[in-house]
């Protein structure tokens, strides 16, 4: 069963990357219709958008009741890097008029899905998304990149955990210095030996299972409520 899940995820990732050609790098069409059908926020509504990759994408599809119950909107696309997030940030976040955006990033940058990994560029993309959000009156919650000992689709990358730790530390320091909430999934989901994602929370080292998402939910909901002053 685990092998089947892994193959499905990898096939999904491959299909997504095929869609993201140089003419449609951000894959604007993925949520175009959903965005069009989404009404403007009601008076007093505190809309929250989750921006991310397959970890966010799978979250919304595997646990739709969580999103529906809380009024959250998932805008994750499997296989994407922070470069692609930045490309579609206006369409999939700003134009939806949320009060807050939760940004999860890094996994596919480090996996080199759109080219050689450069931490400065990834870090800069995160800061640019923050700048765009704040310029539009949108609050931000930054979340850590999850542990990943290896990437099944990029076995040649051997130092993923070192890169993840360094990126997380850098973004966390920025968040602290700029009074931006930071939610640390990494520490909560790290394996006992510190080598990767705890096997209780994943079928294949990168993507959370239901138990993993439960951990993430227990951390992100209080942070959102605090940021939006929701009782």
C-alpha cells in the first residue's frame, strides 16, 4: 500500500511539472475557476488562504472538513517551488482578499524542481511574498519546511536536512525580528534520531499522512486565531 501511495504522489508531481512549462510557469489555470467562483469576503469574515506545494495541496484534498469547518482556502500546487508561488501570489492570494495568508515553502526548492537550489533566492522569494501581502493589508504566518531525509524523485540530493535546517533558522530569525508569527512544524514532526520526518507522520518521508496533518493542525489553528484575534 505504501508503495502505491508513493507512486501516485510521484505521478501527480510529474504531471504537475508537465503543466508548468515556460508559458505557464505558475500554472494559473489550476485555481482560476475556483477563484472566479469564490465570492468576496462577507462583512466581518476573516478569510485565510494557505499557499504552498503538494503538502498544502494534499492537506486540502485529504482533510477537506478541516478547511471547510474553519473557512480556510487551500491554494497548494504539487511540485511547485517558491518561484512559482511568487508568480501566482496575486491571483491565488491577494485577489481573494484574505485577512491572513499561511505560507509553506522550501521542499521543492531544495529538491531542485525548477533548477539548482540557492538559499538566497528562496529566502528572497519568501520575503517578496511577505512584502506583497503586507502591501495589501494581509497578515502573514510563516511555517517551517518539514523534515525530509531524502526526496524520492531526486535521490541524488544527499544533504536535504542540512539545507532545510539552515533555511528554517534563517526564516525563523526574520520572522522574530519582524514580529511575524512562525509555526514550527519541523520540530514537532522530526524523527527521534533527527534524520528526517517521523515515520508515524508520513508514508514516504516527504508528505504527511492524516496523523501528520493532525499535528500540523494542532499548531496552525491556535496561531491563526491569535493573529486574527479569534476566540
